[in-house]
C-alpha cells in the first residue's frame, strides 16, 4: 500500500494544480496577515476561505484523479497485490499531497509573521487541523462516488452536489429549522445537526479555539455552552475522525466487489 | 494451467459471458477472436480477477482464483489502453511496477529492443500513443512469467515495433511460455497462433487450429472465414 501511496503522492505533488493550490494559500496568507496585521482576524478570514475551498479541491481532485487513472487502476489490479491496498494507497496519496499544499501554503506566511511568538499558534493549528480533516473527508467521499458511478458526468455531478449541500445548502436548512421551531428547546437538535456536517464541525473547532463568541454562530455557541471550549473541541475532532473513517470504510467495501 | 468452468457474467441486463468451459493450452499461443462486444475483454478480465463472474469457476493450477491474488505473480498482463499517471517519468513507472510486484525486473534488453532509451527520463504525458504502448509492452514482459495475457498488443505500433513484438512473442513461446492474445489483426493471428477460440455472443463458437477453421468454413483466409461465420449468424438471427 505504501508503494502506491508514495507514487500517487509524487504524481500529484508535481502537477501544476497542486502548485497553484499551494501558491493560492501562500499569497492569501501573506496578504491577509500583513493587511490586517492581526493573527486572529487573518485566521478568521482564512477559515472562511478554507471551509469552502478545501472541500471543493478535495472533491475535484478525488473524482478527477480516480477517473483519469481508470486504466492505470486496471493495470494495478492485474498485479499481485490485494485490491484494498490500491485504493487505500491512492486515496491517502491524494489526501496527503493536498494537505501538504495547505499546510505549507498557510504555515509559511504565519511562520514569517511570527506566529510562534504571538501566543496564537494553537489557533493556527486548529485551522490547519480542520483543513486537513476536510481534505481527507471530501477526497474520500468523492473517491467513493467515483467508485460507485461508472458514468463520469454523473459522478462529477453528484460529487459537486454533495459539496454544494455540505458547504452552502445545509446551513440554510438549519437556519430554517431554527426559525420554524424557535419556540422549542433546540440545543440538542443543534448539536446533532452540526455533528452531521463536517464543514460545520470544522468551523466550530476553529471558533472554539479563537473564542470569539460573536462569530461562533448558533451551533458554535451551543457547543461552547454545553461542553465548554475544550470538551467541545475534543468532541468536534472525534466527530471529524469518524467522518474521515466512514467513507474510507465504504471505499474498501465497494472496491472488493466492483468489476473493472 | 488456466481452466474456466461454466462462467457467466452479466452487466445489468446484458449477458456478456453465457457460461462456457475452456482450458488454456500450456506452452502455446491461443488467440481469442470475436466481434466487438462478444466478451473477449470480459473473459480476460475475469481470468485476472478484475471482473468477478456471477457463476462458475476459474482455476489456476487447480486452485480457484476467487479471493486470491497471489496467482497474479505468474501472469504478465498487457492492457488494451496504455494510460499511466501523467507526471511520472518512464523510469519511475518501471520502478513502481517493480516495487508493486516485489520482483526484480529485467527491462534493459526490452528498452533497447523498442528504442526507449531516450524516453526513460521523459514524463508520461510527453509520450505519443505508440511510445506509450511500447512502455506498456516493456512493463508486461520485464518479469519472467509462465503466462502472458495480451489485450490488443499491436495498437498504435509502427511496423518496426510490430515486427520486434512478434519476434519477442515467438522467442518467449520457445522458452515455454503460455499466451492468450486478443486481436483484430488477422495477419498476427495467422502468423503466431497455435490455437484459436472464436467467441460469439458470450459463448465459444469455434475452437481449434487455424487450419481446422479454414477447412470447416471452406475458406482460404481467416478474414473471410470469420466474415462467413458472422454472416451465417446474422441470417440465423433474422
């Protein structure tokens, strides 16, 4: 598996798109830091970008990489290795290489700015952790979608819809629910709802660390009130871990049965 | 060495393989022929474990291949379409497959045979279709396997490379290797194959030597014999 991972990683890290992705974060990091001159504000702005962009890039790279490697996957499947190793290796290779673009692209500007002496290193770490989680989660979801759909166009459409739903539509539905049922106690429902969306969980994670109550939103505030910041962060990280494991499990299950 | 017992496979409502028995002759070259959609590639992919048949059994040296991957150590496979990760260099691709198979490769002679020395450090997206097919051939033959399965091996090759490939297959056969080849190039079948199987609508329509097919169909060349079979089938269908 590690061999496939290594080559999948090197194939992607050398592609133009990985470099563009890195440069995008690199420039955004510098610009936001030096314009605002405030680590917290820069982190909030970058969080808003990260929460939309990392799921999108994970989705696109996962699905494109799978469809583009169709013939190569067939060649690998004809080699004396178990199927599981091929798919786990490819999926991890893509996710790790995208995560590296993210970590370096954001990490370098902050290191230059002096985040290590600002006392806010943990806020940056929480942002990076949620970015890495989102990369893994959305890459695995799109990988699974590609495995299930032979038709590229349909696979692509479904993957984009999932991204759109998680990033934009979900929040709208939650807001409507909260308005409709405002006369009832909604805290528990709100917690369950946010556990069901990795993008929401990531936002809560970063917000709890930054401790800016005005920006937490309803679900963040509930998390903070119910669990306190530290337990809240622990719960959101645990839920994100589950989110990363479940689609991977489905990938393995599907890959064993599929005809190529 | 490879035995197929009553395998069936359908994709949705389409029955691609309709249950047939077949055993691959050892140390010979068997050509699988048939019109498009007759089940050639599905047959090959079933043997390699890429497609999982819904019924029947496939045995390699007497052991079932299902849920087994070790037997693929003994099979060299040349896929129909040569597409590889674009940003890898040719040399890296050779090394990748070597590492995946966990077996020392023997590629120098093959690289010389197909004039690939100057391409080794190029990235795969820079190569033409024919050159990628040559790389594909090197990947297949760089390991010493008892069985080689080649799916349309000649696609995109220039005449020189084609002659070198034929020589290579002959040489390997003399070494005692078993071949299963699908192709639409009839001259290749005439020149190389010891045995033919002709698939039609997911079943074995004819099995025998080239000479036997010619006698059976009273024709002088393979193309006409096959055209005749297909015409007969069309008449039957209508």
